[in-house]
C-alpha cells in the first residue's frame, strides 16, 4: 500500500505550526524542538514534508548565523553536541554555573574560556578543544 500525500492534512500542519524563516536563537530552538519531536515517531507523508521544511529552515538559519564569523564555531559545536546528546540548556547551567553565563555564551556575547571548555568536555565526553576558538 502506497501512502498518498494529503494536501488538506499538510495545510492543517502548516496552520498548526506556522513555519517561517528563522531569525533568532529562540525561533531556532523552537524549530529544533519540533524537529526532535517529529524525528522520534513514524511520520505520515505530510509530517515528513513539514519535517523536511523545518530542517531546511534550520540549516539556512544556522549557516547564516554561525558560518559568517569564526567566533561562533564553538557555540555552533556546543549547540550541535547538546542536541545530539539529547541534553538541555538546564544541563549547561548545571555544568557552567549560571543561566546568565549560558545565555551569554549561546548568544555569542561571551566566549567559552579554557576552564569552561574543560568542564564541557568532561560533561559531553569529548575533547575540550571543540569548544575553544
């Protein structure tokens, strides 16, 4: 049995989730959460289309947001490892100490120092150099 694409169901998904160009970290985090939810279930053709659309929007944002300057590579790596390890921002707060520090690092306002890189490396079981610029 071949599943056919139902445009009415897809329209309902689009209306429910309102995907759009991602312009902020908060919007990116929201899209990543939705993608994570979708990737852990068997998708209908319509859900798969939404999933692919969200992936495209996330990739576009991350390429524009993280690629232009080298200084964001450590943040990009941190976000990638955080997502892949299925950890949360709260885990980063537990490792690094304060919500303000985590926010400043994730927003690119503060660089990860050597000691923070060491702690992150231990926490994620990776080389601390991944978080250094």
